């Protein structure tokens, strides 16, 4: 996403198609992990509010739950064309606040533990 401002409804709806498009590209490739399904589900949320399928809770594969939290932490703590980096502390605060509703509690706990033990995001 390189637009330096807020997306309109049409643009956001187009963005929401990327998991399905990428799934369609990956589903025929053999991987030792469920990569295609991870890509399809990585915007799913525990409460069913995510996209594209509206999956909730245990309908979401664990790998996608992990990718989801990693994606949120990376996105919030990195610069985007439409906003400056928000920082790792704000990202970790967000996943803490949304633990259990948006994000899997066990995945959030594991992520927080990694950062508590001293992991640092690579510098650009």
C-alpha cells in the first residue's frame, strides 16, 4: 500500500481481496506447512470480525493466528506511506488490549514473552 492517505471504501474493499488472491496463487504448491491457508486466514480475528471469510476462534489455523499477530506488530511498528511508525511499545499495547477478542491469547502471550526477553526488530 503506497497511498499517502486514508483509503476510500472501494480501495479498502480491493485491499481485502489480497488474502484470497494470494491463496489462489499458493494453493497448488506443496509446502511442509499450510502456507496457502495461513495467507488466506491471516486477517481473521478471534471474534469473527476479520476478512475474507469471517472465521472465528478455532476455525482459524494456529499458523494464521501467529502470522496475524506478527503482521500487526510489524505493521504498527514500521513506517507506512500514510503514517509514521507507531513504535513497538504501542504495537505490544494494542495486542495486549485485543488479546482474546481479536488475537489468540496464547499467541499474544508468546509474542509478549519474546519481546520481554529482549528481541529487537531489525532496523531499516
